[in-house]
């Protein structure tokens, strides 16, 4: 049932998955806005806007994102990300450094796990998916249905959404991925609980989250997690695989970049220093996993939605860093 025809075909393709992020009731798309079907919900009257044809299903009353600000910039990112040429140069650098292939290989491992959970075409939600790498398995895999959400619009964004209040039905997805997302949310535990909610029983979650990295999303950078802290964050999931995303060489590279950026008062000086010192990443290949866990720039976790949860007393024994020796 709709008030009148929805303005884009994109909404219709997602209608089977979407609910009101404020109360999780069904939605009523109209020509200009989308309304909650629950008369007791504030969004039954206020509704949700479309931003350049993309539904903005954000509970603006609780979100860090303000509707007026979002509409004023037509859904563009509040953090400067440069033009398309700059982004492609960034991807080239990440490939040369070895960072992007490693991330993509973990994404591929996640997708392999997802495929084992279903006999059909799995549905995979990418939280924070507005800036997916052009070479990512999330863009180049055809045997899965990918839905991408983020707080800003891009060619890859299907739904504008806040990770704290996902506008999707319970148990909608076979997999949920969040690469470099949880350090940028105010309440990571709430965001993870939302991932758990929208996953089907036995569904697979994958996250990569900053540990020893400098601030890199300006005002939208809030949290850091060690390997053990990250595991506790995903305590309601059964672990399939986890570990360090890189090692001390990459952490040193980040520090050099930000030191030069601060000394010279420009990010370009930091980038130039990074290119010159790129060889320090080679030390990561010589660093044993246990030592990398204690000194990594980021950590990753792949797990399944199962019926058990970690106990606080499990966490001391869980530690896999060099200090356990």
C-alpha cells in the first residue's frame, strides 16, 4: 500500500527489506517523501526525504545527522574526500602499499563464508559502503545481492542510513560487512547490535576497525579497539576468523604521515612523506601475528550469528598477543 507512486525504481527494489528506522513499522512511499505507516510514530507525519533519488531513512531525532544539513549539501559527505581523480590515486597508493589487496582478500573470505550459509543468492548489507574500492569483491561479485548504506550519498549508496538505527527488517541479510566504520559511530555496541538484528540466524558478520591510527574522519572519528576489545564488541557472534589487519610497519607509516602533516601544516606533506617511506610496511611481513596483534593499525573479525555469547571471564584467556607468551 502506498500513498502514491514512489519517485524512483530503486526504492521498489529495496521495499521488501525496508522499515522505519524509528519504530520498525512498514513504510509508505510517496512522490516526494516516505512515511511511516505507524500513526503513533513521529515519522508518520514528518516522513523521510529522498536525496537525489536515494531514500534517506535516518531517524533524525536520534541521529548525529541533521535533516536540514543533509539536504543543504544534497547528501554529500560532510568530510572532504577530494575529487574522483584524487580517490583513484588513493586506491592506487593503497594497492601499491599492499593495504587494499589485504582488505579485499578478507572481504572475499567473508563472502565465501556467506555463500556457505545459503543455497540461493545471498543478500549482503554493506554498512558504510559509500566509498567501496573499485576493485572490492563487493563490487565485482555477481552471485550475491549487495545493498549499501551510509550517511552520505555516492554512486554506491542505495540507502542513506545511520548505523545505529538501520532501516531494515529483522533477519533480512545473510551477511553484513562494515569496513572502517565502527571507529566512526558514537555507540559501536548499538551499531553491532543492529548488525546482529538484521542478520539471519547463522548469518555472517565482517568488520575491520581502527586500533592504532590517528584521527582520519575529522569530527566523525570517535573510537578505537584492540583485538580483544573488538572481540568483546562482537561477543554475541561466534568467531570464524580474526586478527591484525596489518602490523607495526603500517602504524609507523601512519605516524610519519601525521607528523609531517603537523610540522608542515598541510596534508600533502604527509602524503609525500608516506610515499617516500612506503618501504617500512615491509616490516609487517616479518612480524609474527602475536606481535602484530599488539601493534596493528586495525583489527578484523569474521563471525556467525549463533545462539551463544562470550562471558566476561572468557576474555583473559582469549588474548592472543605477544604478552600471552
